[in-house]
């Protein structure tokens, strides 16, 4: 499942779990555009994260060994 989260004043808050990556991206894009808050979509293993803002989307590959 692909996780959709909204960035709030208290950090990232989970909103939805979606089966399909493309569907998750477009749901997050729509929510981001409506609420004007950053959203992110992460893959089931948290290795790829797409961060969406009002005017942009960035995909990041996470190397857990470097982050840990």
C-alpha cells in the first residue's frame, strides 16, 4: 500500500492508504492543491518518497543505511 500523508503543524499525518502508486500520486496532488499544504506519498517499504507542494513534486530515493 502507498501511504499518503499531509504535513501539519505537528508533523506528517497519515490520511490514506492506496493500492496503486499513480492513483496515490493524483489523490495527493488534488489534496495538496485544495488545501495548499504539502503532501507526501511513500511506497510500502519507505524507500521512495514523493513530496508534493503547491507548485512542484519531487521524488526521493531513500538510502536507509545513510539515514539511520
